[in-house]
């Protein structure tokens, strides 16, 4: 019961500043009608309820499942059978994230005739997440230090931006936020922590948390590669 109350307070407490913003702005501008105010209140209640249910789902299922799957990866008989499930798992987790659907909808709204189809942009984003999750697992297995590995990866992405059409650079950088979506983050964090927990000599703070730092590059590099090829 205490956990339920805690998640309830977190869900509605995090929305409270945004909920109060519109009435506060109305005091200075008077832009709200009675209908808009009612919609705002009902929408805020629905968002709070949805966030509360999401937090419960993460705690009851998503995080434990990710930890369990991550802890099974080291049992693979060879490196290929470790990296392939990690790639597929990262892509599957990301394609279910609502941030991917939001990004695809905005791309579709502003796309022109010479732009790649939405499904191809989505594939570049989720494929990048899957590939870089596999690379993050490989970094942990090979015991590569986090600082130079992440530094080299981000430096490579910055250099690649000079050879990609400008519109794809902007889209790629925004796509990076998809890797930190509300579904992807808790799941992949749990996968990383579960993976590290069964390996000897690994640090949960630098290796487990370092997974997301590398995975965030996946959508950026995937969309940039799409811009070069398209």
C-alpha cells in the first residue's frame, strides 16, 4: 500500500507544475475559456492516471523482466549468441516506446516527396538502439573503460555530422532523445544491471549505467547513416 501511495504521489506530483501553469498564465492573459479549462483538468487527470499505471507496470514487470533477461546473456555459448539477442531486445524495447511513434508522426507531418518514408526512419532509430545495445554489452565483456569508449563514440558521431545533410543532423539529434524514452530507459537500465550482476569484476555504477550512455548514440548514428545512404 505504501508503494502504491508513493507512485501515486510521484505521478501526480510530477505533473502538478505543468497543471498549474495554464491557470497561472490565464491570470495574466485570460486565454482560457470554461471549455478549455475543463479539458485541461480532465487531460491532467488522465495523464496522471496513465503515469501512475506506467510506474506500477515498470516496478511489477518491466524492470524485473529486463534484469532477468540481462542476467541470462552471459550464459550464451559464444559471443554471437550473446550480441544477437541483445540487438533484437534493444530494437524490440525501443519500437514499443511511445517516443518512437511521436517522432514518426512528426516526421510524417513535415516530410516532403524526397524524404525517406516514415517506416525507414523508424527502422533507422530502433535499429540503431539495438546495434548500440549490443555494442554496450560487448564493451562490458571486453572490459573496455567507459570514459575513452564513450568519448571516442561521441567524437565519431560529431565528425560524421559534417558529412550528413543538415536536415538529417537535426533529425538525428532529436532522435537521440528516443533512446531515453519512458519505456526504453527503465528496461535497458535493468538489462544492463542484470548483465553486470552476474559477471565478476564489473562495476554496476560504471558498466551498468554506462549502457544507456552508449545506447543514446544509436538513433543518432542510425539516422545519420540513413541521411548518407538516402
